[in-house]
C-alpha cells in the first residue's frame, strides 16, 4: 500500500475508445446475445427496479463503467431465496457490484414504529416485499454462493452507513460492519466514481482484488496488526476532541532560502522552518496515520465508547484532512480488522458534467411494460444540479454518504439536460419539477479559502451560525433559474428540493426570484422544531431564521400578486426533546392555527449522530465521557406517540393521549374549551379520522399552510416512509442515485439514499 492514498486521474481521462452504448444495460441472456456478448465484465445487482437515469445508482454506475469500454449487466430485484437468479447473466469477468438500492433496505421496508411498509416506491406498481431485510448482505452472500471464486464489491447507501460497527434500530443492538457479514472483498462508500474506476481498471489489468488497498473511499478486511510500511497508529481515545486547526501558510511569504553552510568551527546555524514547510510535514505525517477506533466487542456493550467512536468517525470525514480508521472485529484467532481509507476526493465540475452527460435512456427498462414506478414518476422531469450538503443536520445521512463539500454541475450541462427532457420525453408538457439536489440552494457554495476548507474539522458550515469563511453567493443559481425558464418549450420550473432558509435570507434577490417564478403555491421548508433544546441536538437554526424568511416570502408573494404558502415540517421524539418541548411546539402551532396533515417521528438511521444520541444517551457533538452531557431520549412507544400527537393537536383521535400527557405534566390548565386551551375536555360525538378536522379557525397565518401529504405520502426522511416516497420521504431527487449513494428520504435525503 502506498504511503499516501493513490490520486486518480480525471474521470473522463479514462474513457475507452468509443463502443456503441447499449440501449439499456442487459438484464437477460437474450439481451446479451442481441448485443453480441458472451459474458459480462461486471454484473451489478440492485434491490431497485432498473431505471436508466442518473438519479438511480445502478444506472449511473453501469453507464460510467460502460464508458470504459466494459460490458455491464444488471440483475434487478432478484429472488434471494436461492443462488440461481444470481447465475442469470453468468459469472462476471471482473466482479459482482452489489447494492441494496437507492435506500437502506431497512428504512425502505419499515416505518419508524418498526412496522413493515405496504408498498415500495422503487418497485414496479409499488409492490412490497421485493427485497429482503439487509439486502446488501443477503445479495452478496447469494452471489458468493452462485460463484464462490468471483470478486464481490459492495456499495450504495447501505454500505456507506454500515461500514463500521453501528447501532441498528430495527434489532435494537449494535451490529458489526457489513463487510464481515457480507463476506465481500471490498466496500466502496460515498460517491464512489473515482474508486470504482480505479478498482475496475486495476482488476482488468490483472491485479488481485486483495492487494488493492490504497484507494480512497474504500474499506476492506485486514489481519490484526496489519499496517502499511511507513505508517503509524494512534488510539482514538487520545483524540476525543478535535485537534487544533493547522495554521495556514502565509500566502505572501517569500520562498524559503537555501540552508546556510555550517560555520568553520562546525557550529550549525539556527534554521527557522517556514510555516508552509511545517504544515506540509504535518500533513504528510497525518496522511500516514491510522486512527484505531474501539473494537466492535467494546462498543456493542458500552454506549459511552460507542458515542466516542461515532464522534471520532465524524471528525475524520473531511477529505482534506481525514485519516484512515481501523476497527477490530472478533477475538482470538478469528479476529479481523475493518480498515477504512479516507473519504473520496469530491468531483470537479467537468467530472460532474461527464457523469451526468452519459448516454442514459432516461426511462425504466422495457421489461416492466407499462408498470408504474413511483420513484420514477417523482423525478423524471427533475434535474440534479449538485450533490453534497454542509448543513450537518444530525438526523440526516447525507454527510456520511455524500460529504459536506458541494459538487456542482456547469450551467451548460444543466441546461442541456433540460433540453433533453424537453426533446426526448414523450409525456413532457413543459414543466420542470425541480432544479435541485440534497438542498435547493447550495449550488456552487464553498469555503472562500481552499486551505481553510482542507483543514476544517467543523461538523457544519452553518451551525451554530453561518461560518464567516463560507461563500453564500446565490448569483450563479439565480442565473440558472433565469436561463432555464427562458428555454423554448419550458413553460414552468418549480423547486421541489428542500430550501435552506437561513442561507436564503442572505440573498433577498434569490428569495424574490424563487417566490416570483418558481413556487407552485407551496414551498416546503424544515424548521424541525421551535425549541432551542432539540434544535441544538439537530444542529438546526433557531426560529429567528424562519421568521426572517417568512417575512421575505410574504413580501415577495404579495408583490408578485400570488397567494402562496410555506409548508413547514417538524420532527417528533428527536433526541434532546422533552415533553415540555413538544408541548411548546404544539402551542406555537396552535397560536398560528397551524394544522399539520403529515408529521414524522424520529427514525434512527445507521451512523447518524442523532442515532448515536438515541442509542447512547450521550452528546457526540461534544467531548464524550461517562459523566459528559446526557441527552434526553424518548424511546418507549407510548411517549413517541405522545410527541407525535402534539404535532397534530387538532386531531380528535389524539385528544385522549394528549389529555393524559397534560395531566401527567401538571398542565391541566390546557384542557378545556377556552381560547388558551390545547384540547377540549370531551370527545366529539364521532371522532373525525386523523387529518379530517380542518373546519375550526381561519387557518395558518399569511404565507403559511398546514403541510399537505407529500407526493405519495409520508413526510420526510425521518418520518415513517410515505407511500410513494423513498422509504418514508420521497423518491430521491435527481442525482440521488449515485454509486454507493446515500439514500434520502425527502429532498434532503435523511436516511434513504441515492
């Protein structure tokens, strides 16, 4: 293994001589024969329907590999009860690429109450039960059974979120890394285009997969004590808090002068080492250091050690300064170690353009006939303009998968895709439903100084306040909006991705542009809560930012002569939330006569910082110890239901549990028929079904509206997946489906994935 991670060339520099792209990547032997293939170089296995569009991970990966001149086949949603379906395309020459799909399979299949879902947005006709629990592990094991000597490569959001020991909400225990359970040869995490291409070309060149250990964005199993030559190891227990930020070299410093010669008497001159040289030396040393996390056997039984490991894991997430991590699994002769290389280097704009400009068919595979696939319906007229998110919300999975550095496409690439939709989609009527990504308005935003960005160890660029080093210029995004809606044949463009309103208020011009031209009548934003306690554990801004944005929204809606509403979303039962916090939020909602149709209960997803709080009752945002801050966590079903009921205070079906809760809290004064009461003393003659009571009051204040059901159902990543949304939010925004993609639950991808 090289002393420092290998540095791959630009993606498009690896493109092979032109080979006519397949209309669709083959899913059967008959399709292979029609293409003149006797074998596949790579066979990709996915838990989703195959839709040849860059929002869906296997299509993006498959077309990228095809650009290398490789023959790529796809096995979609195979029957996992035997190995036979995994033999359908024969043994691949290079490897099986295994993914659970655009979402973590457990998030896809179960609600936040651990109830199995009745449908699946990524399956034809939304049919449920077309993938197993922990699909990544099951598929990898079956592929190994089908061809014991084949190389097995795993990726996707499920791999990213389960790459080290992790708390699993559905089994309520800490589980091992997915690597030893799947018996895979190597794991690719994050947006894995770089690692994918390097790995593939090295395998094609005859290099054994077990010797490929120097690729960023990969993880593998190693024997205990294995260490590359020239590397050193540091115990994570000595790194429980962020280290100092490296001093930055003075850009005005002169070049270092040659060393002075020794004096005649042999005395050596004192040498002042320039800051740049000291920084470079420290950076080189850091690049040859691996951080040892507490072993699986330690963290599975010790919540404090688990919280500590989670904290260190997240602090080592900036590609500019992250170190490799290692974690032992097992004791005695059978012990093995999971080795994680540093995260991948983000793609440049030309590389993003290359990936999104590949020859996608932009349609479901013809074998599905006229079957409706809800995830496809949601995004087929959407355009992904960027990836990544620097918000750092603790309940969200984007950081663990896509990282904090924004990767943006060029204006020309985005406009070209809009024209392709216009010209090639037969049912397109002129409405582009989104220009966005994980967040609507982070396009081209970045740290003002690349040196500071490389050294930064903050978990968020916008919490507790927007970093002074963050560029928040909305100008490039405004220009894209204007040029896109000026294209011939484009009648309307709306923004469906979630808006980061604390950034938006920095640019009143952007808010005016958005509100005047790109709101469909409803604009979704996510305050998440009204109280400082839970907001501090979410790393979300306070309600002051919400109110500032609401005023701008109302002002520009009025100027445009439009009646438009904000659609806020909130989370119940998030770690750090007390009964009093939820009561105060309910009173905030009632004061505004806000009646929510769709609400969500916190869903702990693997590796998220909020999940660490839920499991350990510790706060990993600060130094962790046995006596460090305890985090109030609602865990029992009854209390979780009470917290959810506070969000729907107006629903008669919730009044009994709210009365019981208020009495227990000593707030009987809020029970009654007075204007200051939250719930009445008695039930109506016939309680209305949830969401039906919309007759009382004048409705939300101007510019606000009770949140309607989101397209297809449930409300967001953390809430139990809604029907028609990826695992409880919505199908992925365009571009969510990347190699090893983070699955998102709504436009911000909390737990589902690309």
